[in-house]
């Protein structure tokens, strides 16, 4: 049995180090040479889960091109099963990642093959999705694909609603654990701004109608775990950040990992926070994900 099936994006990331992020209309020179890495929220989360020791398969699409060949080889070398990644008549997805020395980042994505993936492509994968202990999803593929994958899943369903966009209420009602950041939570709740306190965030989370907890990632402020009748603030680990690009993806993978081990949701969030803290001390997204032995077992 596969532990985790990830349904999501696979991209080639071009990372450009900067001294500071550009303002609108501004051109800035890089602080160092750019680098080419594997990425996409789906691929990042799949590799992060595999590095934690999980049996992982990924469902997605890449182009019939050299980038697709390279990316599939990279992910397979991490132990992720890639047989359910389709080859599309579209280019492999690309992301331009601008990152500063203090870990701030801005990302622009050309989706390519990721948005070619359609709900009908999941029909032959019904057994894979239905037998997985957990299905982990994001929003860099079409919303209809996310909805169909959630419908076919019979195990734990974890949705990271990034990037922010509306999610059908019927899909949200099937989600066991929702993992948004502040902005994504506000977008889902229809709130004008995420600039509210813990109680305001908790109220937004409870308004969404998921059947399980909501874990709101807060960057350097940690994470807020919200259930129907309780809320916990999980502090962030104090580290010297290098690159925050992959932190959220590692967090989601580690959260699913801990829940499959039977951890309570607050314990799972603490484990995920520690794993994400290791990620931000390294450059890159996929490449920065830690192996299990690298994650501190005590906060």
C-alpha cells in the first residue's frame, strides 16, 4: 500500500538570488548566479514525504520535453513512484523564484503541463487514489482535478489551498485537514484582509465547513491549529533562515507523515514545524527538504 499519493504540480524552478525583492516596475541585479532545481508544490511535497521515509506516488503531468525527462529522473531518484505522471502536449511547468539572503521569496509560475491535467485522467488511477493511506493536494493544478481526486480518495485527505483561489464547498466538506496560510485562509473565507489576530483567524477557519481541523501556517509566527472547539498556537522554531521557498511544502508533507503515525493534530503540527524549520536553513525548495534523521525529535 502507498502511504501518500500526492496530486499536484511538477515544475522546473529557476532560482535567482537577490539582495532585495524588486518593487513593481523595478529591475534589480542578482546577488549570485541563478540555479536550476526541481520544484512545483506537488513534487516538493512528494519528495519531502519520501525523505521522511514514506512510500509516495505522485499524480501529475510534465511535457514531452527534456525538462520533463530531467524532472522525472530527479523525483524518481528520491524514491517517489512516478508511473502516474502523464506526458502532456504542453511544456513542462516552470517557476521563476526570486529569493533574498534573509529568506523572503516571490515566485512566478508558468503552469504548462500542470494545467493540462484533467479530471478524466484520474479515472485509471482510481485504485491508486482509493487505496492510499493519505492523499495530499495543492492548487497548482486545475480545480476540477483537485475536486475529483478528493472524491476518489478514501484515506486521509490533506489540502494545501495554495495558491489562493476559491474551493467548492462540496470539496471542502470532504477535506480532513486543511493547511492554508493567512492569505489563503482569508481568500477561502471571503474576508477582506488576513490582518487579524488569532481569534479572528480561528473564526475564519471554523467558517469553512471542513470535516476536520484547519492548520494555519503563520511563517515566523508558527502555526495555528483550529478545531471546532479548541485552538492552539504552535510556536515557530528559532533558526537562521536562508530560503523560505519550500517551508510550506515540507510542513504539509510532515504533517501528513505524523498523522499517519497516529499523532494528534497539535503534535503533528509541532513535528511539521520542526521539519519546516530545517528546510528554511537551506537554499532551494525540493532540495532543502530534510530526511527524518535531520528533524529534531524534541522541540
